[in-house]
């Protein structure tokens, strides 16, 4: 049933529908409303779950690591500095192949301090070995959390669901919340094959000599590559059950004969899509909405970019001194094409800078058939900087 | 599409006003979106929230740069530079003030509707929270949907005596502004 509901509140209800047994989190803007609402569901007796208050994000991640290792379905959420403080544990969770779901309420990283949205936090842990799924709206965010538990428990890989802070977490909009019957039908109870058990003692994450470490890493890499099929299957099954797809690995929206593509991660998609539909005077474009960033669906990206002359990659984070992260990965993925499109790399909306409707037209103006320039922050006001820093 | 920008200060229920208004509109069949643009997170700091209503799904998520209407919860904010930026030339301003609309309109150089929302809130709720009264006034001016939808949206947040006093506040506030004064303007924006 559709409700007008704040994104965070909908996410709390979606997580509750998945019947987590242990939730541990430390509040940080803009994740706070999600865990506050879960805590309220527990306090009101609507969710039977062990809610652990911890003193830091490092502990939050450690608690869910321990609980999931013992076979519990777990949940945590964080953002920004909280993700960074968790990062050591995030690598451990993934390396030990522990199934769990967490939300990253995407936020910029200090310094300078910003509470507002970009995706520097989840990008900073892109190599931790988690599946990362990005959501374009709150309906996708709700549905993706439910799908994430199934993907995680089938692949024995943790899943980070990335939800743009404020832009989604603090936006009230119509959201269809599934029934508990639908979720129960989709998501069977969690049975962890390697759950810690004193009757059958095992160790996890122990010292591995050079004789075995590369094999463990290979296995982890292969598991992530293989997860593409599970991500697609979960979305297909969810669509069959509810009538709603969240976009599998990626979705392509636009005419086949378009020569320009725009690749995005997250909630920026809607503004571009609406601007495109209002701009019939501009060249048609293909909007490529990437949902799975880890694993990176290289073959699907090549298919999505086939026939394009230019692809604009809108980065919501970057690597200082190098440039756009997504665009570098896209170029690597497209390198095997016979005539790959030119890749233009622009960062937009850093630290919550508004992404207005006219961005679409301004982006298209940069496409003139010439070789793309270097990565740039597209909406930077250079006149605000000393001349030497421009 | 109809776009509203709500200006207030932290603690005045700015975001709640946007959420309640969008919730009521959704129940009346609109596609609705509401979200805040927080500044510093503290009481008293200027805060902005946005509401969009449309007859089709709303996909854009940028801030409302060219609102059809402004709701201003604190009279002092009227003098903050940029407060009316982007407001449509024929758009409306609803201001929380005990002063007459005429004198404030003359000062600002454009028409302003006023509503003594803080005074009404103190009378009915005992707390200086102007948001509900302003929403009631805004609905009366635009007639976008019946005030009963606003009551229903408040029922999701309040119960018992608090709800009853809010409903009385809605009726009192509605009587303070001319009904349907902005109806033509809001009807034009909804298409």
C-alpha cells in the first residue's frame, strides 16, 4: 500500500519487515532517523530484535559481525566519518564472508565538515569487498533493502545499500511498503551454514600464511563477480511478486539511436530524467542508471554504451590527484569495445551542492565532438578561490 | 507543478509543516514531495523546507528555486536578503505576523498576506509553534484541497486533547485570511 512517508521511516519499516534479530548502530546525520525509527519499533513491541546501543561505529560494526557470525540476521547503518571508522571491520566482515545488510546514508567526508550529501563515504570503502547497490528513489531503497538480505544470504557476501543522505533519507514521498506476507514469502529465515557453534568449534578470520592468502582473495573476488546473477535474480523475483523492479544491475532509459549517454549512481537520476523529458529541443540522450557498483557489471555497461559517441559520467565523489572513480572504472570496462565512446568525467553535487534542472542542458553543451578534457568539478565557482588555487 | 518554499527557524516545525502538507495532499490524490534544506542544526537558525505537488509522479530532487508560494514562519526572516528570490512575479507570500498585510506589503513593495500564527498557536496550543495555523491559512487562500485533509494528516501525529486543540486552531486560522484569494494562481500552477 502506498503511503506518503519520509524515506528514513520507510527504510526502518522495510528493515523491520526483514525480521532482523540484532541491530547495532551509532547515530550520525543523515542516518539518524533510520535507526531511531527502528529503535521505536523495538520499544513499541512491533519488532522482536536485540537492539544494541554502542559507543562508536567501530563497535556497531563489530557487534553485527559477531552476531551474524553466530547466525543472526543483522543490520546496521552509518554515513560519512562513521563509515570510515567502521572501515577496518567492514573489510573483516567481507573477508570472512559474513552475510549482513547495512545502509550507507551517503554523506560527504570531513574535512571540511559537511553533513550534506555526496558519495565520498561509500566510495572510500568500495574495495572492502562488499556488494554495493545504489538507489535512485525511496521506492528503490525500500525494495533494495529487502532484496539485499536475500542476495547477501545466498552469496555469503555483505551488502551495503547506498541511499543519498537528505536527498532520499529526509524526503517524504509516496512509497509502496510491502506487506509482511510478501516479504516473508520472498525472504526465508536466515540459516548461516558456517554459524559459530560451541558444539562444532571453528575459527574465522585467522592468520593465513602466504600459501593460502591469494587463494582466499581470489575466492572473494570470484564470489563478487558471481553475485551479478544473484542481484539480477533477486530483482526479478521481487518484480514477479510485487510488480516493482529496482533496476537489476543497471537500467538504460532513452532511445536506441541516442549518441550521448549520461551515467549516474543514486538519486541524481530523477532530476536528469525529468530535465531530459522537458528538453525536446536538445539532442536525445540515454540515461544509464547504475545500481550495482560492486560487483561492477562491465559487460552490462558495455551493452548500455553500445552505439554512443559520448558518455558523461556524473561523479558524486572523486579521488583527489587522480579524478573521477566511476569514470575510470567505466573507461576500463569499455576499453575492449571496438570503438568505445568518449568518456567525460564531471563531479557534481559535492557536499550537498544543489543539482538543478538546468544542469542537464549545461552538460550537453560540453559535448562538441572533441576529445574529453580532464576530470573537473562541474559546478565549482572558481572566482571564490584565490587565483593560485584555481 | 505547484511548488512551495517554507522559511522558518529551527524549532518552529518547518520540516513538519512540509511533511504534513505533502501528506494531506497525497491523501487527496496528489503526487507530493517534501524535503528540508537544513543549515546549521540548532534552534533558531534559518531553515528552509520545500513542497512539490503535481498530477504526475515527481522525479526532480533539486531545491525549489522558483516557488509559486512562500510561507514565512518568522516575520524577521522577511528582511533576510534573498528570501523572495525566484518567487514567481504573481506568486504569493503568506507571513506569520500580527501586523496588517497592507503595511507589510507597502514595506516590501509586493503583496503579502499575513496571519497572526504565533498568537493563535499560543491561544490554542499554549506553545508558539506557528506551522499548523499557517498551513490552515495557506489552504484557505488556495483551496487546493479541503481542510479536513489537513486534520487527517495531523491525526497521524497527534491524539486526544492535542489533536482537538490543533483542529480548533485550524478553524481559527482559516477565518483570518480571505478564502480562495490565491485559488486562480494555485489552479494555474497545478497543470
